[in-house]
C-alpha cells in the first residue's frame, strides 16, 4: 500500500473516532434526559394539588393528566432519539474496527 493511501486511511480513521466521540456524548445526554424524565414522571404521578409545566421560558399551571401526557411524549421522543444514536454508534464502531484492522495490516506489510 502506498504512503498516500495509508495517510488517507489514517485521516478517515481519525474522523471516525471523532464521530464516535460525538455520538457517545449524544448518548450520554439522551440517557441523562431519559433518567431525569423518568424521575420527574414518578414525582408527578405522586403529586397532589396544583401541577405546573414549563413552556419555553414560562411556567404555567396545567392539569396533572396533561403534564403526565406531555412528559411521556417527551420521554418517548428521547428514547427514539437514543435508539437512533445507538444504531449510528454501532455502525460507526464497526467501520472504525474494520478500518483499524486495515491500517494495522497495511503497517505490518510496510514493515516487512
């Protein structure tokens, strides 16, 4: 394998690693949101009396059932987004592994 090809593979590998890092950060954020929403939902279901919901920069009073419904919808959205990011991460991880093996084999050939 020529040096230029190897350099290109190395750049591609670095880009895949950066992509994996970004996806890992997104996964962490979505997981944190999911956990936070789960906890909020549990507290909301225990709540008695008035219930308030944040809408943009305002907090408004809302029926408990509406707040629960909105929170469940947000939770489902985050779960779906997390699922998508997990799939993307798995795909990029497979590409990274394949490219790493290709680079490793190419370097072995160069040394010989």
